[in-house]
């Protein structure tokens, strides 16, 4: 675990986390090594099965060419349901390409460092999750082509993949992430899977002001759209993801800056809140008609295993208000070690296996009345490849 501390970027983020008491899962990172995903370093071809699976993963769109078809100048591809090439948002809700409403229910998965091949995704799917947030980095010399196995596997397991970049956690460093997202390799990958893919631009990027947050995200959104990326773009709140208020204050301006008007806003609710406050937060986003998801939460408030969180109330109120959520996080495949070294309790499982779910993780995934298994619905376009 000591080798990653030499990475200046991650060390900076961790220092910020410790100082401000922000969400601190960056401290969990092991060294990159090979991640079990092969040794490609240039983003070029050569991964087994890539070419054949791209068409299947995109739901029959025929790769980038098919994905680009029928886009009458918008992200969604057309103005009527059933003709869109990507998921889209409207009046504060998320819809699939057929116009079926989708409420995200799933987990975060530490893909890059422990499961680049996506082996755990079959086990995650047993919860009934309709989505999975895939942890990645733009600045660690790992080509984005290495994420394709996990993206394709998620879709194969009938889950919406949400690919996110962790480089700017608890700090403000978006330029290298924008470069990565708009690279030829990234744009091509996103287009291959755009029928089901969501892109989370930057994990917990933390600006020093609302105006900076708005200005830089507006520029990146426009740059990504100009590059040909039309999937929903997810934007995390500042203050290590916890600042939902900056999303409320800047969300409309960001939507106005997006030529596609296709944004999802995500807060990581690690601050203790009673049920009434959680309900109020959800209601504020609904009234503003901003599509909102709880992108991370757990049973305790970081750093460390801090104050207990009312995770049961969080998912209960989310179910009442039609709000999506993604629990942090599935564990690694080593029962002798924790993926979340800052607080081992954040590991929902002791291995990749569904049967190793424990504690709060088992509750939110399976047994709670508002759990994934009891509330998740997968759209027909994801389960059968056709509209309902």
C-alpha cells in the first residue's frame, strides 16, 4: 500500500481529504500493476473479443456508425421516444432510448484497480441492480480501451455502466480529465456503447466557488459535445461530492450551457442528515427539474469510520421521491484485506461474490424494503434490446 503514496496527484487529494474531513476513498488505492486486464499501454487494438462485442454491447447499433445515425442535432438523436440513440433527461427524470423512465439503483465498483476484466459484475447483477459506477483514472497511463471489458460486461449483465474519472477527487484539476475524455480513443469507445452508457465527468471535483464550478464545467461540457459525445454527462458536487447546494445553484446554468441539455447531477451524501432533511434535498432537485442521483453513500461518514449515516432513511426517501442511488462500494476479491482501507466497513462484500454481502451492504442490496433487490427496475431496452 505504500507505493501509491509516491503519486503526487493522489497524495495531494488525500492530504485535502484529511484536512477537510471530506469523503476519502482515494486513500484506498493500491498500486496500478496490471489490474488483471492485460498489458496494453497505447490504447490500440489487440484485446480479445473487442470487435465482436462492441455491436452487441451497443444493442445492435452497429458501433460508432450506427450510434451516430438519426441524431437530428441533439444528444438524444430525435424528438420522439424510441428514436433516440442515448439515454436522455427531461423535467428532472432520466429516460432510456425508448422513452422508458429509469431510476438508477446500483453500486460503485473499484474497477481499475481490482477488477478491470469486470469479473464481479455478474455477482453485482444478482442484486438486481440496473446500474454500476465504474471507477477509473485519466492520468495513470492506463488507456481507456482497458475499460471496455467492464463496460461491455455491465451491459451484458443488464446494468447501465457509469464510467467515472477519479483524478480530481477533493481537488480542482479538470484539464487532464477533459483531455482524456475527448481523446480519439475515448470518443470512439463512448460512441460504441452510447445506447446504454453514462459518463461521470469527474469524481468529487471541488471548486473554490460556484462561479468557477459553473465556468469550467460549462467549457468541458461544450468541448465533450463538440467531440461527438452525446450520452448523459454526470456532474458531482463540490466539497468532495457533498455540496449538493452548488448543483442546485449552478445546475440550470450548466443545462443551458449544454447543447444537448442532457445532464445528471450527483451528490455524495456523506454528511449525517435526518430523514426530513434528505426528503427536502430530493424535493429541491425535483422542484428545480434537475435530474439528481446520490452517487455515493455508505453507513458512516468519512474520513475513517466517522459518524453513522441514516442509510436506511436515505434509500427510503429516495424510493418515495423517485431518486436514484449508488452505494459505495463493492469489495475486492481478497477476504483478508479491505478495498476501503480508510474504513473497512465501506466494503459491502468481503469478496466479489454476491453471497459475501454483509452488514449495511446486505441491507441496501437485498433485505431492506427499499433495497436494490426490492426497488430496482431494468428498462426493456437493456434486458431485451427492444422497446417495451
